């Protein structure tokens, strides 16, 4: 039942392209994490300078530092949002990759089971029936996603009720 699915798009197998994309994405997430840490350090230093300026009643410096702190916070929020978005994409890629593994594994098994149920149908009808049921279950799993002839993968849309249910469960 093991087959390696080769998608001719860009000459590389789909699995390899997903792995490459995940590695590149992880690198970018790490870089954004480093930038976020640098911005946090700058934030803390400038905040301390604001406190010092306020204690010494130097409002001009306090305002200059406060303006800079506001800009750093904007950048920190932007970097944090970008990092979060990339982590979300990374999670989706992991899911797609795992789903692809399931589809690639199940597809050849389905044809094998279908062939067995046909050949066993005359001798053992009950076995053929249960194998047909198994084939239907596997087909339902594969139907939830499909690998098209051009190597792209179509995944059915997750309903909002499922998303809300997951978030509700994880609420503390």
C-alpha cells in the first residue's frame, strides 16, 4: 500500500515542496521572533528613559522618548501580527501535509480492497460486503480532501461551528 505521490508541478513531489515551504516558513518565524525580542529590549530601555525624564521633570525628553516608544509599539504589534499569521500558515501546512500522507496511503489501499472484494465476492459474500464497507469508509476519508491530477490539493472548508466549538473547549 505504500506509494510516493509525485506531483509534476515545478518538478518536485508535493511532499518535498511542502517540507521546503515549512522550513522556509520556520526560518521566517524565527527571524520575526528575533526582531520581536530586539524591539522588546528597545521598548524596555526607552520606557526606562521616559521614567527617568519624568522623575527629573524633563517633559521635552519624556515626549521625545514617548513618541519613539509609540513607534516601537506599532512596529512590535506589526511584527507580532506577521509572526502570528505565519504561524497560522505553518499550522495549515502541517495539516495539509499530514492529510496528504493519509490520502497517499489510503488511495492505493482502496483499489486493493476493491479488487479483493470483487475477487472474493463469489466465494465469500460476507467478506466482500465488509470489505466494501471498509472501502466506503476509506473513500469518505479521501473524499474530505482530494489530490488533483496537477498535484494541487483541495480541502473542504471547515465550518465556523467547528471552529467556535474548538475555541470554546480551549477557553480557560
